[in-house]
C-alpha cells in the first residue's frame, strides 16, 4: 500500500511546487483565460450621402432625412431622390453605394461573435448599387443582394447591380458573383457563376440568368470601372482612418453632439417637441437614453469638438432643426426637373443650399 501512495504524493508535490513557483497560492483556483470583448460597433452605418436620402427605421410609420453615422439594422429602408446617393459601411469593412432614385431594404444583417462571420442580405427594389465586399471571414459568411427578379451572392468581390421591375443586370468588376433568379423556396433556382468582366441579365419572365456577355469594352460600362476606382480610393482612406482610431473617435463625438443638441432643443422648445408625432418623440427619447451616461461624462469634450469644427456644428444644428420640423414629410420621388433648394449636400452630408422641409 505504501508503494502505491508514494508516487501519487510525489506528483501532487511537484504540481503544487510549480504553482507556487509561478506566484500562485496553494488552494487557489486556476484563473480562466480572458476572452476578447465582443465588437460593439454597429453592423451597418451611413458613412456619407449627398442630395435627398431618406431612412425609414424598422417600426417607424414614416421616413426621416438621412444623417451620417446613423446605425442600420434589419427592417430599415433607404431611399434616394433624383440627385441622391449614399454610402453604407459594414462592420467587416465592406461598402455599398446606392445611386439616385433607388430603394434598398436591409433584410438581414448580423455577425457571429465567435467566427467573425458576416451575414448580410439586402433587397434592392429599384435603382443601381455598387458593392465592394471584403473577403468573408468564415465559411458561413454570406453577402447577398436580392432584387425583384434576381439574387446576387458573393464572396469577396466588387460588382454592380441594376434593378428594375422587368429585369436585373449583374455586372462583375472583380472576383465572381453567383447569379440566380429570385424564386420562392419551393423551386431551386438555376445558378450561374459570373466572373470578372462579364454580366448577365435576369428577366422577370424566365427568372433565370441570361447568357454571359463581356462588358469591359462596352462604352456604357467604362464608367463603372472609373467609379469603382474612385470608390476604392475613398474606401481605402476610410479604412486607414478606421485603423488609426480617428474615424471611430469622430463618429462617437458627432453622435454625442447630436444627443447634446437634441437635449438642448427640447429644453428651449418644449412646445415644438410635444407637437411632434409620438413615434418621433419616442425615437428621440430612446436615442438620448442610450447615450446619456457617456453624454454626461463628455460634455466638455463635446463642446471643445464643436467649437473647433464650426462646419460640423452648423451641419448638426441644421439636422437637429429638421428633426424638430413640423413640415409634412417629402419622400423621394421621380421628377423630370431638379428643383432649386432641394437640400443638396456634399459627400459628407454638408448643406450647400436651403434644405427642403421634411416632416
């Protein structure tokens, strides 16, 4: 029996000695490995816009003028007017640019905190869209554009989709897109790999991809390559700012500045605030509650930021004024003329003319 216990005691002694040598007290629990905090950044955000751009948040009965830094989630809808365009950045550094007279709905937008995989499904009801998609982080990642007639599923590429009621054109600028007709779940759609330099048209009758055609030499498509180059250059600058932390800091300060200005407007114009529709007041109250702790702790920093950036301050004040405007909402619609005073904005959302009244 003695010979049995001696080896056991020796092992226990060695293990205990190792733990003491590493600074652990006998009898203490072995600490668990620390895991990285989950990414709290928004899944999608409006990075920049120009012209008339309207957002209808999920659950809201009406649309509101767009603002940079607005979070986007499932059920949100973006619509652009005659002169409108908007760029959306996703958490995985993919980017989507929506052209004029377009309508895009976020059907699904989520991320796996373990694998980092992104699942994005966007519905382009009409108009033109350009996307630059990062190499997806895991096999279960997916980036998909649905239209009334087609589906474009990609894995790390740059492409353009033009959607109409009767047909959808899918043009691949880089990489490969899997194109298919938009059918119900009971029917397996016919799929076609569309590679760089080719495009296919999916019409509403057949609901299947048409023959592949080259388009890089097509004069009508040359602009797409130029636009892609410009888009990529702009997105690269955005990525550099994101890596330095400057982009996150400025977005944070702009969001907190909005909260401070909304709070100030509420106190100075209580009657105007109470006259707003209940859903709009609720939306503002939720926004304030979500940022109140950080707002209270950062008022000096926010004031310094606004004082050193007068253009941003003026832009934010104009946006807050529109939030409290009682005018009837004017949604984007097709017009044959460009009206003066339509609230044209620069690519960073800055006002250049007298804004059109909204809601």
